[in-house]
C-alpha cells in the first residue's frame, strides 16, 4: 500500500497499539483520526488495482441478492449498482483483495469497487430504508404482541376505568361524605406504601455509607481482552452540544479501535448532521440517519441504529452527557461479576449545572435521591429497576432478543426496565456517574417532565393489560414493587395537589378538621399525618444523605422540595391530557443553554 499516508513514527505507534489492543494497525490509525478512512481505502484500492467510490449512497444501488435482508447485506458487506437494467458494479469494503471478493459475487457483475465500511453501511441504510424503519417501529410488537404502547388502552382497561369513574361520580352524588372517606382512605394507604419505600431507602443509604470504603476495586481488564463496545447517541437539534459530546466520548478509557460510536440523526434535522460533518471525527464515529416517519421518538431512532451495532455490549448516551472516562470498563466488570441473567447495568446520573438556579438545584436533589438512594434500594430488595434514559449498558444479545425499545413509549427506559424483569433478566446499579444538564427554565422543564410522566403512564397501562400474567411473570414481591414504584409515582403526583385541596376544605369547615367528626375521619387523618410528617422528612432526608455522599450543600433548598413536587403534579396532569390527545408526541428538551458547562479535558484522542 502507498506508504505516504503516515510518517514512520506514527505507523510504529499504531503497530504498538494494535499489538496491545489485539486489533489491526489500520484500525488504530483510523479510529484515532491519524488517517482518514477515505484516504486509507483509496490507497488500498489503488494498490489492488480496483476502483474506489467515495459516496456509493449517491449511486443507484440494489441488494446483492433479491432475497437479501439488511442483516445479510451488513454481514456480506456487498451491494451492487444496476445501470440500464444490468448489474455492472459491486461495492465492498477493502477488507480483502478484489480477486477474493470477485469470487464471492454473482454472475453478471463485471467490475468491483472498494469503498469505506462507513460509506457502505450508509448505502445499506438508504437501500433498505423502508425495511429498516419498519423493523425499528414494529420489532417489539412482532416479538412480543401486546407489550407495546402503540396499542393504547385495551378494551378491558377502557371499560374498567369508565366503571370506576362512573361509580365515584354516582357514589359522590348520593353519599358524598362516605365517598370522600373511601377515596381519601385508599389514597392515604397507598401513599403510606410509597413513604415506607423511601424510609427503607434512607436506612439503606445510611447503612451503605460506612461500607463504601470496603468495596474492592475490580481488576483492570487487559486491553487485548476488551470486546467491541457500541455507543448509541440519539441527536435531534443538538448542534450546540455536539462538539462537547464528541470530546467526552473520545475521553473514554477504552481502546479507540474497539469503540463503535453511532451518532444518530433525524433526516428532518439536516443542520445537526451538517455540523457533525465539519468536526472531522475519527473513523470509529459513524453517522446513522433515521428516515422521517411517525412516531418521531428517541426509542425508534435507537431501534433503527441498533440494527447497525457491531459490539457485544451497547450503551446509550444523550447529547449533553459527560460520562466518567472509566465507565465502560466498570460496566464490563459488573457484567463479569454479576449473575448470568444480568442484562443491564445503570450508571448514576448527576447534574453538572445544579448551581444555576432554584429549579436546577431541585432537579439535582431529585436525581440524587433517585440514583443514589431509591434505585440502589430497589436493587437490594430485588425489585424491578426503572432505567434512566441514558448511561444504561446492555448485553446486546439480550436487548435484541427482547425486541429492544418500544418505539411508541416516550419514556422508553422505564418500560424496558420492566420488560427485562418480566422476561427473566435483572438490572444492577453501576458505581459510575454521568453528568447531565438540567433544564434551566420552567418551560423546558415542564415539557421534559410532561414527557416523562406520560411515558410512565404508558408503561403502567401497558404492563397492567393482563395483571395476572404480570403477577405470574414477576412474582408477588416484584408485582407489588411495580405497583408502588411505577403506580406510586403516577398516583402520588396526581393526588398531591388534591390533598392540599382537602386540607383547605377541612380548614374552612365549621367543625375543626382534626376531630373524628370531620370530613375525612380520624382513622384517615392518622395515616395522612404519617404521610405528611414521615413522608416529607423521609424524602428530604434521602436527598440530603445522597448529596452528602457527593459533598454538596443543599440543606436550605431541601425545605422547598414540596413546592417542586407541586410543579411535578402540574406536569402529571398535563401528561394525563396528552395521553388522551397526543400519546406519542415527543416534546424536545433543548440542551446547551446552561451557563455552566461540563468540564471536558480536550486532550488528543488516543
């Protein structure tokens, strides 16, 4: 091959890394950005006497075989051009000499051309766009009918909810006092279960603190033994954070030649794609463009890109994420030391712009309580873990077997966490962090929280289509845990402002509201007071304990958490309305607007 692409010192460095990483020198050169893939494969084609094609996706291409599937085309790395009704050119990456490739081709192909693997996969995307899109939308439905939110409420759920609503209305009309007693009693008992879980989380967090120093550090896996790791990053109108994102990914402590990084773009957003092309990213970055279709959701984009994933493991990052450099290695160690049915590990999410204003501080408190308090407790109790939308690492074989994400669920992560447990898998928390940007103003926060709450509602109704089947699959403990964790988040968010309304009604009544003769009755008020006193204290304490582990000082802001919970209730009612009118609508969260930027070390790629 033409030896003028790199100098001798760079080539020797690449050969040394190739031996250490157990890859080829040309993989090292291209994945580190020392040689552009187009330059390498152009030189290879010239050396082999073959034609080089810079952009096969612009040609009129067909599958190599009429019966070929996208998977077969990706495996064979072959496409052909049809011109005037005849196949006159076959495209293949230069992994083998043209003479060897030609023997694999069908009769009637006259010439062979070489392109880059990245460009060939881009051509396969365009050639099979319709089939790939259909797989992205319907993979779950075809794998497990009845487990997708695309179906909406089933008939039994519609009738059941209608009957409950009618019964409350009729009972409220004839016996309003008794109806209020019953509704309030059920509500307070349900709240008590949620409060009890938070109390357990507080105890677990306190007990875990002195044990943290005893955790043994996992042995570092040799670079040669590391598997290929796919990173999926869905992007939509994210030009503002794209450069910081790519630097964060290049900082990962992992051999660059063993990273398969997919930046996922929507065809309806050409600006972000155009910006990405100007960054001169190394060869381990690949662009996946999702054809525009409904639903236009993050899980559909992930499903589309997953079909091109080449790694044994896959992780999801959002556009504004800044993961800890060692996170991938820690995830592999967790899989190696975990049970055979461990399908996913979830890293902790933190907020890097928490000091910006009151809203971001409350967001940071909430994240701390969830990822450092509640989710580790669920793991210890053996209950299903609702995943976060980012920094979840999967065995790719388990993810594909499960049908991947639900393209119609706008909180696809929580749904997938539940489905993993339903089908015999488990999740674990990972001792690693990913810093994110919290919404800096109320409107973006409201849109984001509405989407999250709507997705949790979708998740609850999907998995409760057949409650007895869910009970059998999860077992009694996990079934009840699902009701408390998923149902509890929805129900408590909707009931929280109603509680304040009832207090106001009681306060304005002629009879003192604490007396047994009052509207709610003393038996209900005892449980209600428990919820107020212990529930508020437990939630605040959990956030304080979690933040203390990080050395943060948010004590005063913890006192304002009840006001933040009322905002969550507003988002929950807005989500309830959208669940009826726009169930699959994805309200985009704008990133890159914070004045606090995640600290990046812009060192040269390895």
